[in-house]
C-alpha cells in the first residue's frame, strides 16, 4: 500500500449493551441534587430553580467546610467536610441556569482508603449507601491502579 493512500476506517464497535452504556462515576443522590467523587476531587451538583443567577446564591467554602444556599433562605448544604479540600482550587458554575456545579480538589488525594468520602458534610449528612460507597471505592481503586501503571 502506498504511504499516502487512505486506509480503511476501523469497523464500528459492536452494538451491545456495554458500548451503549455511558461511563459515569458513581454518585450519591441527595434531596437538593447529587454528589460524587474521584480519587482527586469531589463534585457537587445542586438543582436550582430555573433561571437562577449567581448573584442569587451564597456559596461559601473553606478547607474544611461548605455552605450553599439561595440568598435569604435556609442553607441546602451547611457543614464540616469529612476531609480537607484545596480552598484555592474550588470552582463553581451555574450550568443551564438550573444547576450549581461545584468542583473541590481533595487536599490529600494520595492517602489510600482515607480519600473515599462516606458523606458530604458532618454530621454524616448526605451519606452514601453501602452500595454507593462500594461503587465509589472500586472506581477510585481502578483510578489509582491506572495512574500507577502508566
């Protein structure tokens, strides 16, 4: 074959259940939305009234705490985090004018087994069920394995 001749495209993947399933990280559903984690970060998605603007929110965080509320209302999330986060690396955005998305980087992501959060804020609020925790733990062990075998 001449080096400049186009090659045939690879065949499409088999159309089975595995290829159609989106690859998502395990998440914990809460009354206000959901939260999830990887070995390096924790993400929080808060469902908001349609059309909510950032100036209508109070999002307050420190290395050890998180508070989220609509101004003038009771907090949706308010408490001490189970482990420290990197305060300077927290990012929050409003997506589609209806979801508050918060990304928090874990301060100590390399501490084996200690980096798996069982709940979002103390006193053990928005706690993962055993199945959710096991799924997150397995996913994070796979991440660590992949990172260690690059």
